[in-house]
């Protein structure tokens, strides 16, 4: 869904930008540089895209403050990505949900649903749960017992909340995510694996976004916590009793074992694996496909499997293609040394 067009000047005011060119130029929407047509606004994140910008048919461009393109209308801003995020909401506003409970929804008698919340087709809300003001539950969402969905939070189709899951305000959970499933805990009694009951809960703080098919396990005891403002990509697994701090970024296919501690503003790249009871300090970054078995200090960087400080890992990776040659050279030196030692032995009286 798109809205009617705006002028370049109007759009610049919305993003606090500086217009270069005709402020009255009509703009109908945003488009990628290579697909833009006259009437579209393109987006340039930096100087490396100059060639694409010059070739683009877009009527105007959003560019960084230091970007110049003579003869082209521009909106110059300090942070182009933030400007584009604002403009996308202008041209593609979210449809306003219609409050109410669909006739096919099943709501327990003891559940509480705010009058301005939206429950769409085939939603289930369990006993003792609460759906607060302006929350939206899309079709086939299942909310277990004693859960809370905070104000203006959105649960997309087929999200499942098991019992005792607390969702804060303005949280977005994408399709197929499962929160509050049992943590993976067993004790071997000598003949079989005995399940350890998982009786804790999951707490998701305000302004979190959780991607499609993410799984966040309930705690064995206590809480699994996702901190305020954290963003979790698709297909991430977070184990029981893990605590994730505020404003963390966790990229797709990352697996976090139980009882880990992830600090504030941590970045975990795609396919990172964390062993249990690992601590990642505030502001640390872990590169994609790293296997982390030891703590990473605050502000540190880790890379590789097993993970090590990033600078050390890069040196090791740079040496890896030469490893076969180094092995051959070492073996040749061993043979030469053996011959020298043999000759020396023969020369002894």
C-alpha cells in the first residue's frame, strides 16, 4: 500500500535534510537505484555507489552530507539509512488494525483482552493471560496460560507463546516464532535420559523485534530474558536461562546455549554458536560462523571456531592457505637435519 506523492522539499523536512535542486519536484515513492524510474527517489549510502547513482533514472537521491552529484536533485542527510527508514513509513504506512475479537478466536473466560486490541481469525488466548491496549494478534496465534502481551505489540501468524511468557510494549514477533518451549535439559540415570522439568518463564522487554521461526526456551527455574530494544533475526535459537541485554543484535541462524549472558549492544553475526554458560561483555562483537567456548570481554571482538580475538583469528586465517607448503617445508627440514645428524654420527671416532 502506498500513499500519494510528496514534493522533494516536503520529504527533506520530514528527515531534517538539505535540498539540492528543485524543492517542488514531485516524488511518488522510493526505489532501488537500478530499478528507479522518473518520479522515484533513490538511496545512496556512500561514495562507493557513485557509479550506480550516476546511472540511475531516479528523479532525486537521498545521499550523505559529503556526497555531491552535479545536476541531480538531492536530499543530503547525516544518516541516509535513518532517513530512508522514515520515508518508507511515509510511502508505505502500516494498515491500521480494526479493534475487536474475530468470531473464530477462542479466549479463555479468565483471560483479559483490552477493548482496543485486535484478535484476528483462529487466535487462542489461554487462561489468566492478558492482551493489552492496541496489541495485534494475527491469525493462528496461540497464547498459553498466564501470558501477557504488552501495549501495541504485534504477533504475526502462527506465533506460539507457551505458558508464563511476558511480552513488553511495542514488541514485534514474526511468523512461526515459539517462545516458552521447554529448555533442553536431561539427566542420565545410567540407562536413559530423564527430563528435567522446565518450570521458569520467558520475559521479553519493550521494543524488541523477534524474527520468523525464532525459538526462545523457558528457564528451568527463573527467567530467560530478552532485553529492551534487542533485535533478533530469523532462525535464532536461545536456550534456557540465557539473559540478553539491551540493544543487542543477533543475526540469523545463531544458536545460544543455556545460561549464557549476552551484554548490552552486543553483535552476534550469522551462524554464531555459543556454548553454555558463556558471557559476552557489553559492546562485544562476534564474527559470523564463530564457535564461542570462552567468555568475550566487554568491547572485545571474536572470530573463528574455536573463537579467538579477531586480530589473532585473521592472522591464523591468512596463514591457513600456506599451511600445506609450510608442512612440506618443515618435513624437508626434518629430513635434512636427520641426514646432518647421521653424517655427524659417522664422523665421530
